[in-house]
C-alpha cells in the first residue's frame, strides 16, 4: 500500500501521505466515496498548503474500523 518515493542518492523511502486520487485507489473506492468519508469525519485528512492528503496511518485506521463484510 505504501507508494515508493524516488530520491536521488538515497535509499527508497515510502510515502506517509497520499493525495486524494492515490488514497481512493489504495482503498479501492471512488474519489467521491473518499470525500464523503472525510466529510463525515470517519476518515481523517490533512491540508498541506492547498493540497488535501490522507496519511497512510489514517487510511489503515479507517479500513480497520470498517465493519466486516
């Protein structure tokens, strides 16, 4: 689920936050559904400058809190 980050001259690191599109893709839901989850407060997000991101930890917590199917 972690997205690799390419850094010149360093070992690969992993993303700690995902943009909306990537977070929705990682969760297997649409962007609309992701925004709805954020609006209701079930999924935490952060604003960094003009960009809204979802931390990988918040995404994992949201998935773990979902009722079992």
